[in-house]
């Protein structure tokens, strides 16, 4: 098929027809992994599409989908696009009010919910969403005696589709053939770190073009295995779990639940991993803590292997020649220690590991390379269909995000803002022409990030434009770098650097509860609640040591003069973090204004 005329449904039908007997999706049910072939995948999408059409779905209509990662999410997504309609993903953690905003703003006609809990959100606001016509439930568990004319099950939807297929056997193919590259395919609602979320419109052309560009930048194979566990309402996970598998034909494995992610990784042993920095940091912290409690022999073996690996990594990343003895030592420890570690994590087959959606600490990147996981960083945003730059081939450097993807142009504006142009740049914001005009200038996407390009064209992100700190003394400070170094500590989950227009730099610290509790138990430190744990003098001293270690790497003006441990965890429902766990600085400054004020009382 001509690449220029491709749409997501056309690309999907081509893949599913060609590879009908190969496994496209896998899920675990009653302790056993079950296969869904590409042929079965297509049959379900066909029935889902025709079922929606029989209920009144028309080209251009919107379908909201909310649920954890599962096959029905993908069926709904591609079925919607196959009918010429638009998918609107909603985060499962969204409140009923947030679901109402997205559904009403997008003018969604259908609301496909995973279960009773998500269905209840739609029932809460349906009277205030005039466009909403039908609620469809994927898993009807607990709804045996429930009856509502507006609600039907996913099975009933598929049955409607099967009946329509018998009546009009050529309808699905006809609908798919009518889809055009320039048509809107998705509305992705941004996390909303500064205000109400905006709906970024992506066309079929945006998505298809981006899958081609990623394929040019990275080696992706049909035999690859991916574990899907991050929210499908986010463009990055959608790209790895839906669109790239359609392009390249690899298999997607769904985790049983958010609690079984690590166990499922060990069972699947994926070859491709996409995760946000928080996940990589969590893996790193858990390894550190487990090794601290291991037997003497394991401790010594791991510590020696880690030293050798880090030395190897430092020479590799600095471009220095790696001596033969170091290569031999690393190979030795890889065989006896590091391979077993990767095997325990489910990482022994990984050949493509990607971190994205937020900046990652260079120390974390270096660590995973040291233990044999080839982790690379991707940079981008929803408005750019996901990726803009990524480490490509063996050119992985610390402190930058690599060159632009093939076909993407990147330049730095006079004020340092990163501008992007290419087939990945979105159509604009749904029902918000003013915001679209502010974001796209002469075809260039204004990223909102500040950065620099080196002589090789590799991009280094300095910070979010709006997050840059100017101290009372007039010094410019990028908080992101300091925060990333702090989060490298296994005892720090989040750090928010403060200091704009103030005399010195301070920080709010959110502890890693699991690791700090372990430390408290090991050292017999008494506590009763989370808050009492954060206020224990020994814990304050522990965090102070971690902060001072980071301060050694900073210039005098950047050093953290004071810090306060936040006495609670950060929650999405409190407006403190986004669904992808990015901190909302404005809300943090408001919610913890008293803590911040106390740090600056009396000077530094």
C-alpha cells in the first residue's frame, strides 16, 4: 500500500491480514498466558467497529476510553478509528469530575469503561454531557443484576457487530478504505501542569509518519516482545503498545494488574521496554536496598561487579579507550553476577530500553548501562506525537537526548526555547484556536522547553521554560538537573527545588516510603504514621546526608541551603502531580506555602 495514503486502520488491516496466524497480543487469565493472533485481533476490531456503527457512531464522532491496559482497550481504539471516528483516552486515575470535563469538552458520543468503578464515573455526569449516548463496560463483573438503557457490555457490543457483519459483510472494509491521512485520529488530553488539560489533536498522518521515523532511528523487529503497563491514554505508551506493533508486528503482553508488573516482567522477559524515569529509579532503588540486606558474599560480589561496570561505563561514555583487562573483568562479572541480576528483573533479553515522558538522571542512565541494560532517553511531547529526539545506534551520551528523529527539524529560538518541525507536529488543540496559535508559529512547534544543540546536533534539555529559577541575586538556575540528582538517592522519591526571586535555593523532599521504612526498621527508629516517619531526627539526618552528597556536585549558587521533608505523599487527586507523576509546581507552591515560607524565615 502507498505510504502516503496510509492511515492507522489501513496499516492495521494490512498487518493483521499478512500475519493472521502470528501472536499479536498476550494476556494472563487464571494464571495462564493466553494468545490473541493478529487474525483474532482483526476479527475483534471488526466486530467492535461495526457494533459502534450500529449504535450510531459516525465519522468524526468521539469515543472516550478509560481502563487499564488490556486487549479490549486496543480493540476499542482501532475500531473507533476504523469507523472514521476519534479516540479520546482518559486516565484511570481521573476523578468523576475530570472524566466529565474530558467527555464534555471532547463531545464524546460513547464512553467505553473497563469496569463498574469506571462506569460509575460516567453515570455521575451523564446528565451534564449532552453528547453522550451510550456507556459500554468491558468487564461486567458485579453488574449481573444491573440494568440501565444507556449501558451495555462489551460482549453485547461485539454481538451487535457480528450481526451487522452478517447483514453487510463489506461494510468494515469500506469504512477503513474511506479513512484519510489528514483525518483526526486521536485527541490526547495533556497532563495540565499549569491549568485545565488541553486536547491535542493528532491525525492519522502524524501517527503513521512517526512510526516510520522511529523505525528509521531504532532497530525494531517482528520477534520483539513488549510488556504494556503504562497508561494507554498517554501518547508514549500508545505508540509502543498500539502503533509501533502495527507497523513492525511485534507482540504486546498485558500485565495482570499494576501490582504484578515486576512479576510479569520476569515471566515475559521482554526484548523492548518503555518506561518513565520513575520506574527506572524505582528499579535502581530496589536493587540498592535488596543488596544492602543480602548475604556477605552476594554484597561483595555485587559491589565489585558494580564498580567494574561503572568504570567500564564511565570510559565508554567519556569516549576513552577501554583496556583489555577491563573488558575481560566486565565479561567475567557479567557472566557470574550481572546476568543473574538482569534475570531476576526480567531484563536478561532486553536489547532496546527507552526512558521517556520526563527527564532522567544521567546517573540512572549510567547505572543501567553498567549492569548491561542499554537504556536510552527519548525527548518529546504529546503535541509532537510523542518523540522529537532519541539516542540512536551506539551514540548514547549522558546529559543529552541525542539527535532529532529522521525527518524532524529542531532549532533553538532566541530565548532558548526548543522549536520543532516535522510530520509529527500535531493539528492543534481541540476547540482552542488561541492556544494553537500560541503553540505553532510558521509550522514550528513551541515546545515550552529550554535547551541547546551541540556541534553534532545532539539536544540538551536545560529545563521547562516556565520553571527556570532566577534568584534574588539575578542568577539563573535550572531546577530539573538538581532534582534529578536528588532523585538518584534511593531514599528520595521526589524533589522540588525552590528559589525563584529568593535569596537562596531550597528544596521540598518527598521520601521513598518503602526504602525509608526499611531503613527505619533496620535501625530501630520508632514511628507510627507516614508524617511521624518524615519528622524522625534520624530520617532528617539520612536525607541531609543525601542532599549534601548532591551539593558537592553543584556550584555555590545552586547548592541547597535548606530542605524540608514533605509530611505527606503527593497525590493526583490533591492536584500535586499529573497522571504520569510529573510534579505540578504551581500547586506544590500553593499547597506547601507554609513549609516554603518557614525555610526562608530568618534567612539562610
